[in-house]
């Protein structure tokens, strides 16, 4: 263990942390402000990608400097999010489309497949 | 830990807290149920980020397992709620 890490490592970690904070704040602001659900699904992707990448890289750099060996296990979080976030987003978009089509209000986007005749 | 990193950590945690409040407004006032599910998923994600930043703050590996568990629970709960909104039941 080496509690005294060099200053440039701390500077890199600080820049990554500030970037992730700004990205997460922007995504939450967009999530609050945008008027429609399908528009609102886009800003969380900013947090899910840039936010998690910045924080995870900061953790990898800082813990590697502290323990004086490559510490790569925070990257597992990114692998986990890469697998789960698209599935969640797809399921939620399908649920939202289904609920909007069945709610009676005719403002849902049209189906991509043409209707079969006969 | 120098003042640079400690201020950056405080800034990041403050940003996450403010973002969580904004998402909480959408969670409480969201017009329909899928808005609320998405807001809850985003709140889980903010918790995950807070765990990782606290792991940096305390120079500890233990927070990482908690973050991984939060990611897992976030996926399971959001997928189950989306399935419930889509089909009316979770396990058919």
C-alpha cells in the first residue's frame, strides 16, 4: 500500500471525476426537461456511457497507483453495464410503445413493418 | 490525499446528489409509469457511481463489490418492471 500517490495521478483522477459529475448532472437535467418519453430515453445514455467510463477509469488509475500493481477489476462494472443497459432500454422502449398504442391517444409512432394484406 | 482530489470528490458527489434530486422530481411527478421506471433505474445508477467514488475516497476495494451488486439489482428490477408494464405479469 502506498497512500502517497504522485500529484499528476491525483490530477488525472480529479479531472475524470469532475467530468463524470458534469456528465451525470447534464443527463439528469435533460431527463427532467425534455417533453416526451422517447426523447427522455436519450439523456440517461450520456450518464450510462461517459459517467460510468470516467468514474471507472478514475478508480482504475487511482487504485493502481495506491496498490502499486495493475488493479483492473473496476472495469467489470463497465462490462456489466454494457450488457445490461441496452437490454433495459429496449424493454422499457417496447413497454412505452405498447402502452402508448393501447392508451387510445393516437400519437404513437407508426409501425415499421408494412401491414399485410389478406 | 491532496486538496485537489478531495475537492474533486466533493464536487462529483455534489453533482450526483443534485442529479438524484432532479431525477427524483421526475420519479414523483412523472406522467406515466414507464417514466418512473426509467427514473428509478437512473437513481440506481447514481448510487453505483457514489459507491465507486467512495471507494476512491477511502482507498478501498470493498466498495467495488457493492457497486457490482447495485448494477445487478438495477438490471433485475428494471427488467422485471418493464416486463410487468408490457405483459401485466412478470413470470408467465
